[in-house]
């Protein structure tokens, strides 16, 4: 007679096979968890740079001035130290954002192929003429990746002589700001404090030479108590 019942040992063998798989899954999850903890420095790692908290407080104080021509400014609500952006000056010498430590800086990314950027440049040039100095500077970084003479000629033809010329033909500054969520398109402007921390960000153009913008920048450089 044929026995149609499954053999009893089959179930234990299947269970035996499942045990190593379950153990392996647990070990894999544990390994992933350990990697995450290693990468983030542990669960108790603070969010944001403590040295950037004054920038957030400054942003809170000057937020009422973000209206009119600069109403599109997004004020910092969490501490964020920007990447130490690397680019070249007009002579081809390497510069970094950290070269401006101690000064409020308006970092602006622009390109000649960006129509709103070109329209915005005269206002940035005028803002630099009005407020540029020991406490503040407009650092406009061109990210044209092809003809290096084109942006220089654009500034010359438009008689924009107050702005310093800075460039990054690899456009890495855009990618660096994009990586921290501060470059979604062109133009992009970030108001940075003397420690390299974000005060405010603006996606798109603005009338930077307007009374609204000048009042806000002045308040950032000489905040009221």
C-alpha cells in the first residue's frame, strides 16, 4: 500500500532551514542599524550646528523686514552652516566662502543663460555700491560652464563694475548648495552671517537695491537688540 501522507521529518527540516534565514535577517537589520548609527554619529547627534544658532535668532529679529521687494526671502528657522563653497576670483585664484568670515555676505549664483539672473545683476551691483565694505559684501558667483569670457563681457558691457568677479565653471557651488536644500533653481541667493551660517535664502530674483532690501541688509549687519 502506498502511503500518501507526507513524511514527518519534512516539517522539521523546513523549520530548520527557516531558522538560519531568520537569524540572517536579524543580523542584517542589526548591521544596517549599526551603519546608520556610525554614519550619523549616534541617535543623540544634535541637528544643526550650535554655532549657527545666533544666525537663526538674527533671522527671527529681521524677519519683519522681509516684505515688499524681498518678501520672497525664506528666513532660517534651524541652524545651518553652509558648505565652504569653493570658486575662483577674477585673477583665477582659488577662493572659499570662509575667506569672508566675520562679514555678512550675500552669496548669489548667476549665469548668462539665466534671463532673471541677468536682469538682477544691476541691482546686486548697486547694492554692493551702497553697502559693500568691511561689514558686508555681495559675492556673486558665475556658473557658466562654457565660454569663460562671456560673463566677463556681460558685466563689462552692462557697466557693472562694483561687483567682484567670481566664477565656478564646474558649477559645483550650485550642487553644494543643492545638497543642503538651498539651490532649487537660478538665480539663488543666500544671506550668510560671519560664521558661514544661513540667515535667509531666496529662490529667484529680487530688487536687491530697493529700500526694502537695503533696510534688511542693514539690520542684518547691525542688528537691533
